[in-house]
C-alpha cells in the first residue's frame, strides 16, 4: 500500500512504497532537490490496451502526487499517440512516442511503445462487458433488471458475461449485431441514439467506447478471439491512499492484473463512487476534486472486483499538539494516536473519574454504580484504579448476565426463532461466558451441533441450526455474525459492492445443505444430517458443491457433515475475516459503532476507519487464543476508551475517527 505525504521534503513515519515504475531515492546531498517524474515511466502498450493513465510525481523524497491540472502533458509524435490534460494517453498507431510532463519548469520524459494492432486479441468479458457496465446498460433500472428491458436482458453489472454475450450476439436471430456492417448493428444504433432508445445515448459516436464495440463487431463479435488474458486476479489503485495538506485535485489510476500475468490500465473502464461527495467528488474517469478537510473513501469497481482508495486532507494543518505527552495504556492508544497525529486531529481530554465509572459500569455489567461504589471509587487515589475497576467488573456475575444479552443479539436468540429451545440456547451461552470459553470453540460448536435442541446438557448450541430453515439463510447469517460479511446480494448476481460471486454464495450455502429437522411422535424437533441434502445453484440449476469463500477448495475430502470443514476454516488463525469481525464487534459494543460500521458490512467498499488498529486488535485476539473477555478488557483499559466525549478545539466536527 502506498502512503502519500505533503510537498517537498516533509518527513513521514513510514516510507512510501515504490509505484509501478521504480523510484530511485536521491543521495543525502540531493534529498531536497526539486524534480518531477512521469509514472509509470517507460511502458509498452499491447494491441488490446485501450490506453494508459499517466501520473506526475514530485520529488524523490517526500513524494507528492501532483494536481493533474497544474502540469502540462505532451506527446511526440502525435501520429503515434494522443494525451489529454489529465495525462491519459491513447494509442493511435504502432511505434514509439515520447511523453513529456512539465511542472513549474521541471521536466521529465517517458517512452511509450505501442505494439502493432494486428495482434489485437478480443475478449467479450474483458473488453466489451466493462464498456456496457460503465455506460449503465446493465444496471437495475435498465437491462440489468430481473426481467430485462423490452425483451433485452443483461446480467446485473455484468456478473455473467457469458450470458450477456449470448443475449447480444446470439439471441433474437442475431438481430442485435451486424457482422457485415458493424455500424448498422442495433446494439450501436440504439446505444448511440440513432434509433429511439428509452435509455438515451449511452455510446456517443466517435467516442473510444463506441469505437471499441464497433471494432469488436467488425472483428467477428466473438466471445474470445486470439490469446485472451484470462480472468482478473488482482486490481489496485494508484495512489492506493492519498493524504494532502490542502484540498485540491488529483487523478486516480486503476490497474488490473490477469491470470496470464498481463497488467492493463483499466482507469477508463472502471466505475468510481465517492462515499462522501461533500468532501471529495470523483468523475467517471477517476479525477478527484477534494473540497473539504477530513477523510473518505473512493469505491472502485471493475467487473466483479471492488476496492477502495482512501482520500484524506489534514484537518488542522497547523495543529500544535504534543501527542508524545499523552499517556498510553496499550497498543490501542499507539495505533489511534498515531493516526490522529497524521491527520491533525487532537484527541479529547481524559474523562473524569465519575464519567469513567458510569461508562464502564454500563458497558460491562449493564448497571449504574451504587452510591456506595461511587463514593469509594472517588475517594480512591490509586493511579491504577481504572484498570482495577475494569477487572472487578469483568469478574462480577452481572458481566455474564449482561453480555449474554449482547451475544443473544448477535446470534438473534429468541423464542420466535428457536421456539422453546431458545432458553437452552441462552443457558449454554451463559455457561460459555462463565467459563470464558474461547470464542473459536464456541463458534465451532455452534456450527456443527446436532441432536435435540431441548436437551438440558447438549441442546443449547443445536438451536443455531433452527435459525433459518433454508441452507442459504443459514449461510447468510453465519457470514454476517462471524465474518462480518453481507452475502445476500450475491444470491441473484455478483455482489455490486464486494468481491463475492454467485458461486461464493451457493458454495457457502452448500455447507448447510445436509442439515435437516425431524419431528418425533411427540412433536419434538431434532437436528439431523441428511446425506442427500443439496442446494440448487440459481444460475446453473445444478446442486452446488461446498466451496469456501473466494473459491478456496475444501481441504481433503468433504466430511459427512460439511459444516465441520467450514467451521475449521472460519476459526483458523489465518482466516482474514473471523478475528477482525469479532474485534470490530467488541469495539462497537464499547464505542457505540465499529471501526467498520455497520459491523456486519466489512466489505471492500466499506473499509475500516483505522485499518492498522483493527488489524492489531485482531492479531491480539488470535495471539491470546480467542479470549473474548481479554479482548473486551484490552479495549476497556485503553486511554482511547477513557477519552471524554466532550469536543476540544480541532475535533469538534469529527464523527468518524473516535
């Protein structure tokens, strides 16, 4: 990940990573020598690359990505390539061209080689489908709706390019394309507005997008032609995060890496969305106009890949605050204060003893302190009395009674869901809390329990299987509760704001397909396994096979109860979601909202406010063997938790950074 700092030679706590072109750091004597550089430097465009977004970088040390409107771009010879004012280069003919950037008298050049166009390979999924998505043809308000539009149906946001290809190039007796006169194709005629089209002009004649679809049809309109690059295996943005001293304009660049290793600039094929238009607006080409102070994320989507680029402007650029003098209790404070310092946001003052006593009592045992407890605490002058208070509260029986309610909310324990077994379920949760049973063991037990949900000894966790009668319902709730992931959108189509596909959705549902309920003669229900149970994939119409999220195969043979393999994967130390989701949930219980909010939406489009802090909490949770009480204590004894909610000068407008 790249970090970006102020102009010139400002120092940073962590060095910026190199961009695509290698960055060579000047010697000590030239550390502040002004310079400008073209990124990515010398580059080769293959015949199927639509173009190349260039960025300008100032300085070898303390690098700053420059405002594209403050630099001058040119390319020679113009018969080889063209370049616009934001630095986007488009190939015209095979050959070599020299790109020049000028910034306040500083100059740099880069050579771009364009390979012969006769080597052009075509892929409907990689070339045409993104153009239709970007044009809005396959949104829910147009041809991407469930029933399509006027007899023409496309998959929502292009999640099924094979089906879209058939709809365009094969359905309706090939009436939508004309291989003899590409420009006469109904797809282009309607998209360009030459024929009345309810959606208006989507492919403007003369535009690169129109030309691409036209050339694809003229080349034979095949699903694959020539050597294709395969599926997208990685997408990244440059800059991946951007921190500025002042509002301004910056350009984003998006790159996709394919299965064969080829890397393509897809800036003009991606879709951009700012999560806070009041702070930063982004246009369809990734040009950022940052107009306020604070922080937001820009969500970028290309095909079924989603990522977010963070945009920050220092809130108080002239802040005079001694962060080093602030007391720190543990790593929580180190991570939080480090980031507040970088963004120029002062933390609040320490809450008073009376406020802390009330806060900790309500958060940990759900009750106000008694008058006697208040007097005793206020009279105590022990400097460690806050830590000792937290430890006393965690040891009280009321902690179990109160956090059983919190876990009951997480697991949605209710007679309306589990019937009379809800009481056994709650009793079992109580026992787990009293024993401080590791959270990974609790989750594995919940996910694999079978038997009588009313059994006083073993029935408690069996009730988990009664919450949701269908495999897909159990899969959705499991993902939300233990992984912090919302998968429901992926039932009908690939998730529009995350990386999950229909295959991920039904692959996860297949783990629960063998769970069955049997009623005895007395009407009591038991949870059993049905070896013939299956869940049908909505798109293929065939039984789905158990598949871990992200396409990971089940290690070894699928057990008789596939949930066992799922439970092992979910609670494994290397699982990238489980510990983070639990740490985020605990933070939300003590602070009112999570580092990711909502807590069950830890998607690529909703990154954590403090990513390093969340990672540190998750690592601590794993290192301490999933000790839930220890995780709660770690947060509760931190100085971050002890801060007053009253604002101070410099943070009065903050609702995000805690």
